[in-house]
C-alpha cells in the first residue's frame, strides 16, 4: 500500500488484487496493495492497497439507490437499464482506512487488516466484521507495518500476510499468519525475495503462489515467483515468469493453471500461464489492450473477465482458456481504476467505485452486457468488496474526494 503521492498505483489491487493496483510511480509511505478486490484473482485472497480481489457498495445513509432509465443495446455493449440491487448502511469500522485487506473467514466473519490512514501512515490494527450483528470489533494487530502486501485465506482457516513495503518504500520479505481461533497474528517463514505489489493465488494443492511485484522503490520489477507451504510454514522458489510484472492480476482457472495478465510500463498487454504440476510459466495470448491496475474475475463459464485499469479505457475483454486468447467484450458504463470486481451468487460481476467514483455496475455473462446499478453513498477507491455468505457484498474503507470514511455499506 503506497501513499497519496503514489495514488496512481494505489488505484490499481490491490486489488484486489486487486488487489487494486495503482500507478506508475513508486513512493515511500504509500500503502500499495488489490486491494484490493476480494476473490477476483483466484483463491480466497485479498490484495491490500489494490483494488480488484479485492470494492464495495454504498447508498445514502439509511437509504437505497434509485433506478435510472436508459436505452438497452445489443449484447457485448453497454446498457444503462435494468438497475438491480440497493446499497444500505451497516456498522462503522473502528478505524477509517484505505488500501487494507479483507478476507471472509470460514466462521462468516470478515477480517479487515492494515492499510493506511488519512495522513499516509501505515496501520497495524485489524478488526472483524460480524454480518449477523452488522458491527465491527477489534482483533489482534499485524506485527509489521506494511503496504502492498497480500492476504490469503488458507485451507486451515488462517490468513497469510506476505511481503509489502515499509514507510520508506523498501520491499519486505516478512510474512505472518492470522489465527481466527486465537485472534492474533504470529510470524511465519519469510519469502525468498523481498517484494511489494505482488499477487497471491491459492492453488488446489493448498500452497500459495506469490508472483512478481517490485523489489525496491526504484521500480525494479520482479519476474521471480515462489510458493508458500502452509504445512511447513516456508517459502520456496518456483519457476520465473516470462516478464517482470507489477500491477498485474493472477487468476486460478478451472484447469488448475494460473492466468497472469498485464503489467506496468512495457509489455502491458502480455499474459502467461503458471502450471503448478511443472512449476513453470509459459506465454499465452496477449490482451487486446495494455493494462495494469485492472481486475480479472473468473466467470461460471470458465472465462475470465478483465476490466479497466490505469489506461482510462472502458472496454472489457474475456480470456478463453480453451483457445488461450483474449477478445473485446463490450464496454463498461465508464472507465475505472482502483475499483473492485466481485462475482455474485447469481453469476453476475459487481463492479464498484474507483477513481473517486460512487457509481457501480453489473456485468451479465449471459447477455454480455454492462448495466448501471446505482451509486454508493460515499465515492471511493482503494476499498474492499467482500461477498458474504448471505449473498450481500460488504464495501469497506477506501478514500475519495470526500476523504476517508468509517461509514460502510452493503450491496444487496
């Protein structure tokens, strides 16, 4: 998670993630990380400071969003009709934060951790959201103050916090685990390489793939990757990517492969696949547009929806694993960066915020269209969006032209 001077990259995830990823600049004391959007990059992950796994929903306090009219259009294009869902207020977070991580725990609670405050100071505090009560309560805090880290829910119900940047923009190799039973964080084995703004993907074998990121504050991007083994509590190197990447996404595909797409600067349209059985990366078809700070969401049909990022383009595209290619798939109602993308229980993708926007929209994979779905009460980016067991989406934290907020919302 980087600071306000790095807002370009922060609007990415984290991102996600998502994690929101953001910007072409690396700077000190800027919480980077998607963000991000939770659950959009493969595995139960959240990328702090990066939008993308890691989004939200908001309405006017105590109210709902109103529908607006508009003409429908053919499949693969934008439509502004058919608004669905409303935003409603829920309990306030204990600490207003941005660029944090959010993970849905097996017990139904949501772990909110880290991020940065209004002044760009890194936060170690963490809290839990109880959907049944609609309230946040404090839990144990992080050991290390870091931005741009990843947060991955492991099969043993613990959450792995890995890497990130310190206040001065130096990348870190440290890692720690959150134990929901004890409500505390504890150190685990460190990464083989210090990195910030990387991606994390929970693999079918229970290990976590960590890929790319930046090695330091001088925009030295990494092609290296490593695996975390929860049983051993250690990281080991695996094959390297074909390109050094930062601001990319990582999505677990139904065939067990991991799709890595995009990067900042050169080769922004490139993509590749990680094969867990071989421990190697290989190139796949390139995106139609160069992107970084975008979100990538696995759809029920096995394709991956890629939207927006820091290129200011509203066009979306789909990756088809069966042929290994990307194709343009219509346009969002408006371009976004620092947004979140969340797969809903009905198979649609909920896209919220970004670029200090309060608006939200839905992608319908069956119709191939985007449609507006009202606006949050608090415009925000570098927030998180977490799908709850109830089917609602918790929108938490973030910042916008109205500043930081402790007000949180549910999209339902």
